[in-house]
C-alpha cells in the first residue's frame, strides 16, 4: 500500500466522524500534517486535541497499541510527553470507516509550546531539553512491554542493508564502515533501551519554560545516544564551533538526570552517520516526494552523509 496516497484519501468528513468518537462538539477541525501521519487539530470546551489517523497496512493495530502503551507509561512516569485520551467508548484506538478503507484513529491532549529550533540563545533552553530527554530515557528503563515485541536497531539496519545492496560504491563503503562499528558496539543496561527513535526538533515543543516531546509512532530498542544525536543533524551544514556550546548545554542538562559514559558520547558520530544513511535510503526507496519528512530535501541528506564520512559532525572532544 502506498501510504502517501492512502492517507491523502482521508477527508475532513472522516476526520470529523473520528473526532466525534472522543468529544460531542469538536470545533476548528484543521488538518496540520498529512505525510507519514494524518494529523488533525481540534478544540472542545476550550481544550485542544490532536487526532492522529493511520491505516493498518501502514501501522498494525498491535504496533499502534504498543506505541500508545509506551507513551502512557512515560506520561505516568512524569516524562514530559503528551497523554493519550480514551474515546467515549473507553478505547484508545477507534476504527473509522471511509468507503472501502478502515482507518485507525487515536487522540492526544495538546501540550503547550512551539516547535523547537536552534535559534534560541538561552542556556536554560538546551539544558531543559537535555533534561526532558533524560527523563524520557529514565522512564523507558522501567517500562515492561505487555505483549508486543518492539523493533530493534537491527531491524531498522536490515532495511538499510537491503537498500544499500543497490547503491553506488561510495555509499556501500560508508555502509560497511558503519556496519562494522555497530556490530561490535557494546550494549549495557545504562546505554541501551526503548528510544523515541524520531527525536528531531519537529517533535519537540518549547513553551518558554518546559520542553515536551511528542510523536511516539514507532519506539525502537536502540542506544540512547541515538536519540541525543538525531536533532543535531539539523546543524550539519553549520561549522561545529558555531553550535558546540548548544550541544554542551544539552549534555549538561541530560547528565543532571542520567549519566552518559564518555566513551558512548565520543561514539556519537557513528550515530549521526547511521541516521543520515538510513533516512536517505528509506526516502529514496519508500518516499516519493523530493522533500523528506521533516522538511529537508532527500539529496541534502545524501550530501551531508558524504560530508560526515570525511569530516565528523562532532570533532573529537
């Protein structure tokens, strides 16, 4: 199933039918995203909600249930994430019919803030961001899945492996270098666990006081450093000396909640390369739009990947 085409079939009428499963009088229903997810914003009695719609051939109901269960655990463990709301039928997921298609819908409460960006100059923004991610990782360490087995980095990497087989020589060389490092990278209870896996600025909200992390579509067992590395890929085109203090503030905040082994931190360049290669190859093979989810053109991912293979995003500390 072509997910872009499938989700773009969802009508405002279908979204309204879905919202009515949660509240009696949804107003100001507005489509705000229709790429990998179809997301609507609506209001009721001065409260704001986000309706997320997908299809089972894009994400199975078991996978969606598992991601929601993890998100609820994080919220109940005081991690700064948005809570999921039960429908009027006391269900977290409702099935919504539109012609021959059946969609899966769930609703989250709004958390305050605007999308995070790196133009902030105040240290407390970045220390707070690091603390928020550390709270998430600390809560993750106490999570016990009920039934579903979440994917691991090996599952994601296998997809990259399959794509890389058809690539040019230089991409294959980058792949093999990354692969050799990761198959030998040690896993410990403190550096590995269930991660957000899409921790980028677009999924981080800042309201002037608090950082919230949103969008828990597909948690993955990975090294925690992978969540730390990903947002800083947005700074790939800028000289390191211009933003290294932002990263240092972020790490200072993270370390005030959870420790990071210095050896793990020094490995961060492998994670930036892994993320860049995975995103580029996935977009090339599965995403039929020139701009990748998140707004960066696919070819820019490739250019930055090649640059990272020559010059590390994070120079040696």
